[in-house]
C-alpha cells in the first residue's frame, strides 16, 4: 500500500459541492475583492484566535512583510528569529531592509530558545519573530517577558499553527501581531495563496489594512507606500467552508501523532528514533509529525520509506543562516549547533487528517523494520 505524505484532495473532496457553491456565488456577485466573504472570514478568524482584529492579505509571506512595515522596521534595525524555519520568515525581514539575526532552537520542540534570543539583543533590535514550528507554539511566555524587558515587538509567525495554544490562549493573540498562511498544505489550506494578520492593536490594524491596499486612504491619497496584497473573495469563500472543519482536522492530526508516539515507544524504537514532544502548557495542531534519526541514518530511512511508496519530507535540510543569499551576514557552520543538528536529523512522516489507520500502520511497520535492520547492522559492525 502506498502512503502519501499529504493528500489535499481527500480533504477537499467531501466539501467540494459546498466550496464550488461558495465560489460560484462570488463569481455571480462580481465582488471579487473586499467581498462579504472576506469580511466574514476576518471576523471568524479574529474570534477564533481571540483577537480584536484580523486583516486578510495575499499570503503568509505578505502577512509577515506587512507586520514589519506597520511597525516601521527597516534599514538599520535587527529582528531576532529562528534559522530553523521556512524561508519566508527571514525573507520578509530582508525585504524590508532590516537585518535578520538568527537564534538557535530548543532541541526538544524545534522552537526559538529564549536564552539565545536574549543573548543576541543589541541596541538595534526592534522585534522578535518567533515561529510556531510544526504546529506547536514557541515559548511565548518567556519571549514576551524578554520583549517587555527590552521594549521589543513580537511578531508571531503562526503560518503552521492556527489553533495551537499556550496557556489556553491561541497563537496569533500571544504577540503584537500574528501572521497566518492559507497555503494549501497548512492546517487551514485554501485553493491557492492567501494569508491573514491578527492583532489587538486598533491603530496597527487600520495601518496594516491601508498598507495592504497600496497605502491609500482614501482612494488615490497615499500617506504611505504600501503593496497590493489582498485576500481574494473567491479564496475567502472557499476557506470559509473549510474553516468550519478546522478543529476536527486538528483533532485528527493530534490523534495520529499520539498514536505514532505511543506505538514507537511501545515498540522500543526510541533509541533509534527521537519522537516529538509537546512542552507543558501547550497544545500542538501537528502541522508536521517530525522524528529525529541520529548518526546520519535520516536519509537512509527516507529512502527506505520511499522504496515502499511511503511519503516523508525533510523540513528543513538547510538552515537559513547557511543559505547562500544570506552569506553576507557572515554566519558559518557551527554557529547554531542545535539548528544544524536538527537539519541533519529531522524527518516528517504523514500526519494529514485523512490518513487512514491502515496507512498509518504501514508507516509504523516500515519504520520498525528499518530500525530492526539498523540494529542488526550495528551488531554486525560491532562483531
Ligand atoms: C508557509 C510558511 C510561511 C509563508 O506562507 P505563504 O502563504 O506560503 O507565503 C511563512 N512562515 C512559515 C513558518 C511557513 O510555514
């Protein structure tokens, strides 16, 4: 049996009639931008996250960009962020002309280490940009404490974590501004690109809304240079249908993740496999289920699974501080040891909500067989 890493069609298929009806309605109305479905989704997401405001935009990347612009972060300013994340986190900082300052992660959660963040604060630091990686909130309590002490903004990159909580509060409401993505593979995936920005600050909210619309207020009067970044009404209508299923998706992901953990522990694989943990006081929405495979065996496991038509993925093979485009920042190998080790060891296994029990069993059995072979080889080498 082949097992895909992700099957978006399985998720969308049961909703297809509703989605096409919602899209058709938008097409008939002609209100392709700023239509009622956009306003509805903004209200829904704000209520869901527990923030006063939500502003639709064209992508998660734009959400980050607009957040930085709204906080007047630019040349000469530094933003502290993880290197172990998707490119857009650092790309957005670079785009506004500010300097990304990469901090290391906590090995157990793959999220920003508050201690390392504090160590990297300089008089030029303007913001901390934690990422809630793989669906688990970063240590926002500690990061907010540091931010408060040093008078810094906190921009949450919540692209992978809609619905995740710390201390019972949802991400997007834990910092100054929260940034979300509706990219199809995210927990609330649209039919293309889309994003949304959350905040409790009314002034920032209206500024971000204007920035997303060329900085014009009213039309053709520009006090700021903004960008064209809007959430299409068609997109909002489709996402609105899926939004109603969001919690059930998260529950299914959690169920799969806990079963993996339970099985891998029971099978005694934890010497070969590092299973993911959730820090106290947090609830993950499991955008990824990510294991660690030590001693250079990660690629071998991925190949082993691929030969059995089982999907897996490496998020992320090259940390951002070692990317060519950031060479001029002067980072070198060894600068962020936990980040670099994670990049060598992580492998994400299928955890999408619609994964069947039989498929998951197939993944578990293949991983178990790989571990057994690895142990046999170790013993033979030792003999
Ligand atoms: C997906 C993602 C983004 C970017 O979102 P897009 O909608 O694809 O632009 C930013 N940060 C993280 C951590 C992501 O996973």
